[in-house]
């Protein structure tokens, strides 16, 4: 049975489905930042941060706020 008008002949390909991205939501007095990450990229990032700062030794007072402000340029 022929395909719809305009359909090409020959093999069709596809790609395996990708896992959905992970959404991180950051809130500050200046607004909200929504960041999408591929799961594997987020996992690699977290493993590197855990290697640099042992669990329970975090001191993030103001660090996240300053980082987000720098990232978004005061938007």
C-alpha cells in the first residue's frame, strides 16, 4: 500500500527515546530561575561538587544568591 502523497520511498529511521530532562527551580527575592538539565549531565555535575565539598560541610550563605545574580546580571 503506498504512503501518503509527498511521502518518500525508502527506509525510515528513528532514535531511541531520551529520558526527560530534570527541572531545577531556584527562587530569590528577584524572581525565579528554571533550569533544564539532561539527567546524565546533572549527575556528573553533582558528583564533581560532592568530590570538592564533603556532605555536611557546605557553607552556602549568600553564595547561591550571588551566583544567580551574577548569572542573570540583575535581571
